[in-house]
């Protein structure tokens, strides 16, 4: 069974530039999560999708971050414009997920973003 | 006080040693997860537990719901086991995971 795929694996951009990350969850997984993990800290949930609907985006900085999951499968996370403090690993995860989103989450390899 | 506490924070051991990492939590939970994170950043889910014990290869995870405590054991440790091991819980009241701070494990050859 293929795992959660993410790309790119690494990205270096200058502040005020834009960047987009892509995630392909495990086939059949209804719930998709985007996390931000700053060095030395635990992952912080940015947004959770159930199919193509948003369940929770309360911690997503909506002035600069956006995410979509148009057909309930792949998802993209965009940052525009980037700030230095956005440097982090961005993790995508998926789960079979009931509406509660509980259950085992499967993580992708992450995208390490460096903003200079 | 954090809702999920892990100990030790750092652990260095020799190859072959039996490793134990502990996780205590203070909230009611529906499930507890053990995850592994390598320096490159990717996270791998090792176990999801709601009761009892699970075993996968050299890894064993146990949970005591009454005591709100879980342990992750590694038998016959190997340098490739070196990683950060993270405990995270699904609280009863919320679907969001509450994450422990992680235990950095180094296994020396």
C-alpha cells in the first residue's frame, strides 16, 4: 500500500515570496491533515479536511496561508507571502477517519521549508 | 503542566540494550499513538493503542488506562532505531492530537 506522498521534500525561498506544497493521501482516506512543526516543537495542526470540506482551520493564519482539497483527494497548502517564522517542516497526514477524525494517522515524509 | 508528559527527554544507550520510553497523560483519551521521527522530518506511526499491548517486530507498546500511562519498549536496540519517539493522544473531548515533547533516542554501536 502506498503511503502519504508529499512534494517537494525541501524548499528554500526568500521572505515575501510564495510557496505551495502538495499532498496525496493514502487511497480511501477521507481525512487529511496539514501540520506545521517548528524545530524543537511538536506538530501544530493547521487544517483538517473531511473529504473536500474543512473540519477545523482555527490555527491556520488565514492572512497568508490557504489550503484546498478540491476533489477530496489531493491537497495543496500555500503560503503567500512567506515570513521568516514560517520556516518549519510541513507534514501531511491522512486517516480513514470518521467524522470525528479519530483513528490512526499516517504521515508523509514532510516538506522542510527554509525562509531566508 | 503539559497534558502529555514523556520521559526521559533524552536517552543514549549501547546497541543491544533494552529501551523503555514512558508517556503519562492527564486527560481522558480514546486512543494513544506512538510515532517515530527521524532527523529528516518525516513521521512514522508505530502504534495506536486504546488498551492492552501491541507488538511489532522489536517494538512493544503497552497502555494502562486506569493509570493513564503508556510505555514503548525496544528490544535488542540497533543504531537505526536512533530517532525521536513521540507519544500523542486523542482526547475524549476533541479529535485533535495532543503531542508529547518527544524522546530523543541515540543508540551507539
